[in-house]
C-alpha cells in the first residue's frame, strides 16, 4: 500500500488486463478499491507446474479478475502448484486462503513475515492495528482521522482470506528453491515490510514485490512492534539488489521493467531529497514539531484521505527515525505526544544526508 497515487496515477493503462509478459509468465492485475487501483498477481508456468506470485485483495472483484486471468492463461485455480507471497500487506495476501483451499498449493514466504501475517490479520480484535492507530495519535494524527483509519482497517480485514497456518512452507534468506523447473534464490529485502521477499530466477527474471516499483515510491513507514529503522533497512536492501543480474523485474504494482539499477538510483535520490526537506523543516521549527505536522508540510496538499495521511505520517516517521539514528534529530515526549527537533549536529551534516 502506498501514498499519493491519484486516480489517474499513470501507473497502468486504463484498459489494463491480463498480459503475457514473456513465454510462461502472465501478469494478472487485480482491482483495488484504493487510489493505487491495482495489485499484480503473476502466474509462472513450466515443467507442468504453475507458480502464483501474490494474491491481490480478496474482494469479489479481485476474485473474479483472478479467475478470468487464469482462464486467459488456460488454467484454473486447481492447477496452481505453489503460491509465493512477497509480503503480508492486504493487497498481496487477500485471496491466499481461497487459492490454497482449492489448489492445496503450499505457500512460500519468509518465516517472520508469515508470523506477522497471522499475528496482525488472524486476530479478530485487530489488536496490532489498534496499537498502530494509537501510535499515529501519539505522533499528532487527529483522533477523527484515526477513527476513520480504524474503520478502513476493519473493512480491509473482511477482504482477507487467510490460509491455515500449516499451509505455510517458510523460506529462509538466500535459500534456493526449484519452482516450475527453474532455480530461484530468496532475497530478504526489508523496508516496505520487515520481512519482504524478492526472488531472483536463474535466468534473470526478478520478482520484485513492492520493494521496487516502476513509477511510484514504495511506502517505507515506521510502525510499532516492527523493526526500528525501516528506512535504513530499505536503503541497505536496495543496495543488496541493485547490481543483481536482472533482465526483467516484475513489480507488485505497475508494469514489468528492465532497468533495475536505474530505478534503485532514482529511489535513493528521492529519499535523499526527502531527508534534506525534513531537516530543513525541522530547522525552521526549533521548538520541535510532530510527525503529523511535518507530513502535512512535506506532502503539501497532496494528502486527501485518512489513508493518505496514515502512510505519509508513517513515512515521515521512518525518515525521522533514520535521522535520529544518525544523531541529526532528537525526539522528546510531552504527555504522550512525540515531538522531533533537529540537533546541533544536523546543521553541519545536512548536505551529507544519505
Ligand atoms: Zn505492500
């Protein structure tokens, strides 16, 4: 899930539909009721097997689009032999339970991401999300917006069909696995989610998930009960994949693309610029300010829905925490409300950023 993608987001053509990317590889876009519009499922065939990568959001429209896409590829759900989940966000896991129930396919994902999948979405009270809401409030989000986010979380939950826990066949970082007749290497790429998975096939096909997207910046957000410096994780994980021998990357949203290194460099430049903007805003507020106000200033009127605000605040916090780890920003707490301010060291470090 990501921020700031207007209805006409330029990410995909208006008449987007199932597409044969190359022999044996189908891209099946599933509709999303968010500004992002679509999430990709990939269907990869070979050696009498069919690997399904990610599973969209489990709305009736998503389910119908997936079935139509499979039909277009000449198969049915029963023929799927393996399901791979790049990460446990709702728009990638929604139909996993239904696909598993019909096909019996094992589900590969990193073990710690599977743990999170069941901890967050398997809890009928959505305790983890309620804690995330309280965290947003402590960082300045107005309570009316927090209430709307809570409502949205509950409606998203209804579009997630969880698989049973014993359907998970966990992968480890750097593990090699044979799927549809080819060797794949699992690559842990934290940042967008803590245990996000990319996979590199022996012939240079790269399953990118939401680690690297072609037209938009993946949302890198700080959340409670998660790794403490997701932006640094992300930058490290970009370095990890930049020079892999990739000929074609298959992203979780948008169209497949070839220039992985170029896209990595653009994402690095974006975050360096955002860090500099964050420091400049903090320099103008010596008494300190909260992440919500910073997000409103950084995103300058582009935030419309409560969801936009949520992702913008989480992303701003990821920047603030990366800067704090570098000694450029400090945080203080006043009656449960967090304020951030630049340190004296920030002024000299501003043009190094990261
Ligand atoms: Zn995601």
